[in-house]
């Protein structure tokens, strides 16, 4: 299994295809891992590998990736993982695609290293609404409880501050509206449609970002094929010329 080891962190990843790189951040909440792409309305490891070098990863403490848990962990911890993996793979610049929580990971990496990201696909972005804060807390707690069972040596006191750093914020949790408003990175947003992925969050990102396009319908069987076609066209159009 290909892994990147950095201090006590081990990140599992898979590669498909060749060409300009795309780094994938999977759906699945705190359990974000490659396998979730295979259950999605379309699988970018399959659909994009004919045109790109597709790199899919398991986030820390999800799937086959492991890392310590600290009270100081948060969105920046994940963004630093992503940048370190790019450096390990000698990727100077790439596209990114994220599903669910992965959309916020995309925005976090763009904030950390804007020159390293050429374009972004945000699929089903998570976001805060009037009804879902407790849902995100419960999702985190379920993941933390399972992780504690597997690794009883983890200091349970670290989970509370970690959870707050992840889900006590506003909007998409890890970046502000002002950041999105100032972000010049081209984005294609595949609209969310449920409590974890509010439609209003997708539409607000599309309205704020200066170089954004929104696809509202893409999950139904008849909509998937044209959505994949548009994703491929969008990424090809924003691929830097050699």
C-alpha cells in the first residue's frame, strides 16, 4: 500500500491514470477515505483517470491512514497534511476535487497555498444551517468513540477541543465568506441537497466566489453523465499549458 510517513502520521493514497495531477478529498465526514468515492454518484478515480493523474487519499485517522490526536488539531492540520503529500509526490501545482467534507478541505488548501491549486471541484459542500450543528457534532462524536475503542491510549480530553476547532465555526466551517469572496481560483460547484450539504451553502459559495460555476442537478441517473462531461471539460480548460 502506498503510504507517506511524516513524523507519527501515515497517510495512505492511491494513484490512477497519468497527466496533470488532481488531488481528491473524499466524502465521509471524519471517516473521509478512498472507498467513499466508489459509492458516489460518479467515481472520479474512474471517470477522470483517462485524462489526469488522479491521487485519492485517506484522511488522517480514516481508512488506512493514522495519526496522533491532539487538542490543537483542526482544519489547518489537514491542510498541512495535503500540502506535505503534494511535496512528497513532487507536485508543484494541481487541481483539487472534494466531496462533502472534502469541499472544505479544498478551500483550506487553497487558503494555505493558493498558488499550488489551479482549479477546484466542490461536490456536495458541507455548511452550517439553522438545523445541522448538532448533526456535525454527533458525526464527530461517533468517529471519536470508534477511534477510542481501536486505540484506547488516545487521550479522550483532546477530542472536545478538536471537535470545536472543526465544527464550531460558520459557513463552510474552515474559511470565511470574505476569503471565498477574494478567492480567484476557478471553482465548479456540484450542488448539495440535504442537511449535511445544504443547497444554500453551495449557492452562496457560487455567488461569492468570483470565478465559480454551479451545477444544481447532477446526482440523478440522467444528470450524472452530462455532469461528468462538464467536470472533465472544466478541469481540462483550467489545466496549465506545458
